[in-house]
C-alpha cells in the first residue's frame, strides 16, 4: 500500500516545475511569473512552509497553446 502511495506522490511531483524551470520554459523572468500568478493568468501551486511556487506542466502547456 505504501509503495503505491509513494509512486503516486512521486508522479505528481514530477508534473510540478519550480519557478525557475517554468520561467526558462516560457522564456520570461521569474518576476513575470509571480505577477501572472498574482493576476490569475497562470496560477502557481504553493507548497511547504515557505509557500514556494510550483507550476503544473499541463498548465504551462495550456498557457503556451493559448498565446
């Protein structure tokens, strides 16, 4: 049971990109992503105590296609 749950969490985490990774993919500055998150244009997931931003790969792909 634990093994299956662990695989599920790992798969989900692989789908998340850091702020820096997302900025590199979109070819924008990290501050641009922060602004877009604040405006609701590209919503980040906040994780951990520090509330670090993570972006879903699928959300980035949709955003790119939308442009």
